C-alpha cells in the first residue's frame, strides 16, 4: 500500500474508534508504523488500543498524545530486546510525577472507586478541603470494613456487643452504654481539647489512660479507639491504634484494574512477563543520596568519590537518585544567589560527564527538598525550576526532574520517594509519647504511622500545608513495595509487614547514602569514611 493509502487507513481506523487526528499527530503515527513494515496493521491496532486506555481531555488528538503512547510502546519493545542492556534498563524504569497520578474517590453506597475526570485546580474551594479529610477517612474505613476483627459475621447471631469490634458511628454513641469501638480523625475543635470526628459527628476524647499501639498519634491522624461514653459526654479511651493494614494483593484484587499508582494497568500476561524480567535484573541497582549541597566544597568532593567508586565497578548502577536540599541555605525570599546555584548545577553536570560510563549507562533523577527553589513549601512540590537545570542538561541530556514525592515503576515493582524532614516534625507534633512496648526506634514508629494511615504526611495542615486537590498524590494505597524517606535524621532501614522502608540519611552532614537492589529488595546502608 502506498503512502497515501496508509494515511487514509490510519485516519479511517482512528475515526472508527472516535478519534480525530491533527496533521502532526498523523505524522507521528505514520512514523511509528514505518518501524514495522511487515506488521503495519497489528502495530496500528496496538497503538489505537493503547491510546484508548489513556485518560484524554479531548477526542481530537495532537502530536503530544500520540508521542506519549508511542514512547511507551517503543520502550516496551526495547525491554524485550536482549541485545540492548541499556535500552532494557531504561524501558524497565518509569518515573511518575505526582501531578499526573490519577485521583480516585470512594462511593460508600455502591462500594466502588470512581476516577475523577476533568482538571484539578491548584487553588481549591472550601469544599475541596472538606473532601481531603472525607476521602482520607473513607479510604481507611473501606479498608477496615474488610478486616476480620471489625466486620460482624453475617450469620453469627450469637455474638454479643461486648465481643463485637464493629465500628459504631459517633452519632450513635448517645444513649449507648458499655464498651464501643469508634473510628475518627483526631481534631482540636476547641483550644486544648481534642475530639474524635467521623462523617456523622464529633465527640470529646480522654486519652490520659489509653493504651496505644506503635506510631505517632498526632492531630489529623485517623485512629480506631475502644472505650466508653461517660455521663459528662466525654469518650474515655481504653485502647487505641491505627486502622489495621491490608495486604497489598488483597487491595489490588478489589480494585478491578484501577491505576492508583499512576504507572498504567497491566494485563495478567504482561505482569507475569515483567515479573520474570524483574527477577532476572540482578545487576540493577539504585543509588540514593539526600541533602546534596552543591554550594559546599566538601560535599562536592564526597560526591566525586562516590561517582568515582561506582564508575569503576563492573556493572554501573542503573539509577542515581539525588534528593534535595541542593543548597546549604534555604532558597526563600532572602535567597538571592540563583545564578550561582544554576552554575553549581552546571558543575555537577560536568562532574557526571567526566564519568563516561555513568553518563551513558546510568540515569540521574533529581527530586527537590523542602528548602529548595520553588513556588512554595506546600506538598506535593513541583520539579526543580527549569532555569536552574539548563546548564546541567547541556551535560546530561537524559537527566530526569520530578516532583516531591515521586514514584518509580520498575517492571512490576512500585517504589515511592519522599524528601521531607518528617521524623522531627512528627515527634514534635505527637500528642502522646509513643509506645515502647513493640519498639522504641522512632523511625519504626514513623513507618508504622504512614503505612497504617495510608498517607506520606499525616501532619496537621497548619504544620505541613498540602494542595487540597492533590492530597491523593501522597496516598500509600495500595501499599507500595518500597518507600524511600529522605530525612536529615540518622540513616535507617526497616522492613514492615513486607514493605521495605529506608532513609539514606543526610549525605552533606553525615556522608551517608544508600544502595537499593530492586531485584531482591535489599538495602545497603553506606557511608564514606571521614
């Protein structure tokens, strides 16, 4: 078939599926088909099928929409080509910016999740703030409702109220006697007085004699409490803890192919194929450094040592993750050295370029820190400003700049990266000293808190502001395989209910960093000798 015939065929097939192609989009599609002269029809059907899965704003397709899908298809094709190790590594790795993660809302009546369609404004309305709390609560309530201890058996009529752990709505506590289980958000509705609030009502709580589980109980966290409503209207808490976790596979089986992570939905066959490739990727390694101060000569010397070391190994790391802060001083209104910082990023590019193996075979991901340049300190943070990165990109054209937090999909494995000095702030905001019964390690308490809350930053919004319409970007549901918490506190690694969590430590302060092997989920905590 001639070129004109192919053009007509492409336009016709897209039209049959309800799409209209702009001229540049048609050229992009034709360029893709030209790669497969012997299987043109199959390639075209595959392209349209993949476009159909995308969340598109319009049925009129431009070049960008086609190019995005074509890139994914070509990456997937490269991943199965054994002749190209570098191409395979790059195809295996997908970085997901927080601002492109789909948003889902739970319908408690139909008991299903619905994906939000349409744009999400950065500056929300008052109802968006209410929706933030409601969505967090309903997400955990639907998870709790499947827990065997908190769901009353349908045919067990002999079970008494005292034996049941069924959740009682706070509104229904009035007139009830005896022990009750309630679930709600810890709120300070009056100065110095704490309440437990659900979707029906709020009740003042007394935590003075409460026995608690591991974790930091701060204002804004959602807890499950067992206690009794006293005659003075205060709910006296006997025991309380976070809503129990649900196994990742159990969560996924109920989500009916919904893409909560943002890495795309895979068929069972594709999952099995990629899982096999993941197990064979024994040489892949991610090196993670946090607090890389480019304006500090000592830090730059230490970074050169790290790059020299990895440049000399037999198989270089497939990914270097550099998390902020990238400057020893906060980039706030008093900071006037942006041109100098841009130049320092350029010097970092030169340093990486001086290691040809790393430049060609490794990828470099940059994630901003809490005090880096950007529009504000609110979460999620957008990627580093383009102005600062231009000099670095001249040396490292394939460098990746992502948001904070950001996500990585490595074959089938889901990894979350978050740079925030969370431990110190959680400890400061804690309403009760954490329990030492199971552990006295603060990092383990932090991991328990964020995983059970299903959220990276369950602090009050007055302590850490969050863009109301993008709160879903910080969710940890279903639980990912690995969580990397970049924090200036001591480096730690902890495996909690099958989730690998670690903090690489502060590279500038303590000369610490971490190496992660996704194939085995092993973490190597490393440090340079002083």
